C-alpha cells in the first residue's frame, strides 16, 4: 500500500486555505500542473473526490474536509518534530547519557551538573553508576554518550579515551590514631583497613602499592562507596586509601588525611564515541574538560 506524501497533503491544505489551485501553486512555489498532479494522486489513493469547484471557488468535499483536518495535524506534528530535532542539533536541548563510578559521582560530577544546569538547562543528563569496564562496553554499544573511566585502559575500537585529571590517593585515618606525617605501606599494612571493592581500579592500584613493598594485607571490609568508607573511618573502624580532589570538602574532624610515601595517584579519563559528537554531548564534554584542574 502506497503511503500518502506530506507534500501532497500540504498542497491540499494550501488549496483549501486559498480557494484556488493557482493561488496555492504561488504560495507553495510550485508549477500549477504539479499542484493538479498532487491532488490527482491523492484522489487516486483515497478513491474519492477531495475538492469541488463552486462559482470559481475550490472547496473540499465532505471526505476532503476530514482529510484536511487530519492533514493539518500531521503537518503540524512534522514541523514540531523538525523544530525539536533542530534544537537538539543546535545543542539548545536534548539528552546526554553519562556513566561514571561512585567516586567521580560523589564530588566531581555534581560540579559539572551545576554548570550544565546554569548554562544548558534544557539538556537532560542521565547518569549511570558503572565500573570503567561497564562504561566502555556501553559506550561501544551506543547506550552511553560520555564516560568517566579509570586509567590506563586498553584502546577500544570506535572510542576516544583522553586523560582527564590526576588526583592523589591519600590515607584517611581515624583522628585518635597516632600516625606518621607520611604514611608508608609498612605502617598501613599493620592497621585495620577499609579498602575499595576488588572490582574497582582503585583496589588494584592500592594492592600494587602494598605489593611493591612486599605486603598483601587483608582488609576488614571492602566497599565501593567512598563516602561510606569515610564514615567507617570516622567511626574508628579502620584506615582507608582514597583519592582526594582539590575541591572536595575537608573530611570529618574525626578523620585525618595523610599523603603516602611513595606517592600514589588515581588517574581518570573521559571517553566518548569517535566521529560526530552531538551538541548536547559536546556541552557535557566541554564542562567536564574545564574540571580537569579543579
């Protein structure tokens, strides 16, 4: 079954509004024979006359009136759809889907979301809490647009992964403990520990930091939520190794934060699909990039 062209419907509406084939042709910038052909094709498709001429004025038939009413709705919906899409192309509104770990979501991402709310309030940012591996997989299959991932990562076909920021990993220790000015693997391995869940990149980093000094401590508990880890440190349950962003509020007064010796860094990258980047996604990337030194 042949579909009805929007161009043919637009011609029918123009004739109805202007009462003349010739006036409709001028309004649509079409040749008069083309306007006649459009109506002939519509009538053939419908199987009934759509227009009648009375005293030199063209009017829709009863069936034509029904089709004109529906045509107006269809044309308005089509125009609205094009306007909506154009606003997304221009970056005035739209959606961006972002994946990140709980560590990035806790402090870094809220800063970016606040800037986006102020400057691009019509962009809907959808956030998913994911591991770096999950984020890259979903970027590759097209269900995410931007990812914040731990570095290093192996190259992934079709994805761009750029270094974003480097933050020091610090020792978070209960304030009532006596601890050195710089915390070493030897000292920390002898303490009760609260460490990140073994599925995280930070867990692997800290395990390597201990292993380099010949230590393989067993933590009292493993979590994948940094604020919960800090709460346990504040309660005196153990010490933790966590990244510290410069803009993060100072920890609870029941916690002291000490640098490590040797130093350890948590590196993050920004990932997105290669090629054309939609404007809403580009706005998110621009705001995140501005946080690289925050």
